C-alpha cells in the first residue's frame, strides 16, 4: 500500500492523539490523590511533598509517557500499514491499536516507559528550579514512585482509549449492518410489489390493445414511467417529495385504468413541500396496501387521497381510503401481507430513529382507513437528493 492510502485523520475512530485530554485529566487526578494521601498521613510524614510538587511530577511524567509511546505506536502503525494486507480492516476494527504489534508493545513496556520516566523527572526538576513567586520544598518523590506513576499513566490512558476505539468501531459496524438490512428489505419489497402489479397491468394492456388502443397507449406510458422511477429508486438514498408523488401518480393511473370509475384519486402536494427530501418507496407500500385491502375488495370502490402537510418540524404524509375499513382488512389479511408496512417502519427506524412514525387508524363507522407518516423535514442529508422538477 502507498503512503497516500494511509489514513490522514487518525481520529476517525479515536486514536493516540486524542488521548492527550484523558492523559491530562488522569495526571491531575493522580496529583490530587497523592496530595490527599499526604494530608491523611499528617504534617510530619517524610513523604509529604505538597500539592505543587505532586502536580508538577504528575503532569511531566504523564506528558512524556503519552508523547513517547504515541510516537512509537504511530510510527509502528505507519510501518505496518505498508506490510499488512488487511491493514484497512485492522484500522477500521481497532484504530491505530490494530496496527501495533507485540514487539512494539514489549519495547514500550521495557524501555519506552523507563525512558519517559527519566525525561519526565528531569523536566519536573527543571520546572521546580525555576524562580517561582512562592517557596518550593526541597523534597522530591523517589524514582520508584515516579516509575509507578509512569506505568499507571500509560496503562490507564491507552487501555481506556483502546476500549473506546473498539466500542466506536462496533457501533460503526452495527450501523453498516443495519443499513444493509434495510437496503435488502427495500429490494425485497420492490420484488414483492412490482411482479403482482406488472402481471396484472400487462394482462389489462393485452386486452386493451385491440378494444381501446388509446387507453392502451396511456397505460403503457404510465407503466414505463413507473418502472423508470422504480429503477432510479434503487440507486439513491433520497429524492424530492415531488418524485415520490410522481411515482405514486403513475401507479394510481395504472390502477385507475384497471378499476375504471370505481377508483377515484386525489393527490395533494403543496408547492412549498415539493422539494423536501424523502427516502424512496415510502408511499408506494401504503398506497398499494390501501387498494389491495381496502378499495379493491369493496364492490362500490371508493376514493384514495394522498396528501402532504407540514407541521412544525415534521412532514406529514397521509393516505386515506374509503374502502372496507381497517378491521375488515385485518380479518382477511395474511401474515406475509404486512411485510410492506413493517419494511417501512424498519426503514424509518434506521433513517430517523425515534423522530419518525407510522400509524394506521380506522375512520368513524368503518368508512375506510387513515395512514399517517411523520418525518423530520431536515433528514436525510440534502447532498443525497436527486434534483427533480415539481409534480405538475
């Protein structure tokens, strides 16, 4: 691997440079603990050095431990990045720590920390000999105490950071697995929705070619537009709401040709909401569910209304039908028929967390079903939006 492939930002999953803040916090904590222990031993204790000396030694020793070990480990990581074929996988799983071998760790334990201790003591002695405006005691911690401080600082600092890195990497992998699951569900949803509609449409198209060529041409035009939008939906993470309504309009036009006057359609998309980004294939399962379980089984047919509204920080997409009603549809619905709705819920959870919701309610007197979909208007990110003109 070339040097250009080496991660320039080592703070992606947390890394050695980021441990400086924790190292500083740990050094200050050690100084406070040592100062408290001295007060517990009493004023006459020969090991009473004072807060200033304890703080100076703790900061100097902690700084040199963090600096020397960080330099060695980062250099080792860069060297092994060129040698290991799975360097990227190691870095994504454990950060810099996944690229550091045992020889480097042993070298740091046997030689790196003692050298850091010597340099830290020298730095602390030099700092304490500066002309401070207050008196500095002559007592100094022995080299054994300084060595213990160095080893504890290195052990605690890098162990905590290693655990944090592994946790962050696990969260990244879990999020990636969840996205893959949602994408697979979307593809399966499309595979379930399209063949059923496609076969019925082709059968109606075959019958209309001879009896009503003009309607057959209209049906073919809507079918082509619907399939084109379906293909584009598999390649993008979000598109404007107008494109989602356009897809639903093509689908409903096909259903209206098939069902005739039994199906009445109303689409309500305000102009100020047409460009809002939404994930693809959200309305399609809801609309098909309303036709398949509400309107199509009803002898009188009915009306289907798809509406978009803005409520504060949420976009509300609703699908209303005047079909048989929610309870009647649930009595005959098979368990697999609810896959479309469950897929929509899973995608909402993956994309928006708890800020989005899907609800189904029965209208009064069983006169149809109301489906409401609430989405935060600021998600997904705008750079994922495919520019499409507003729905005419």
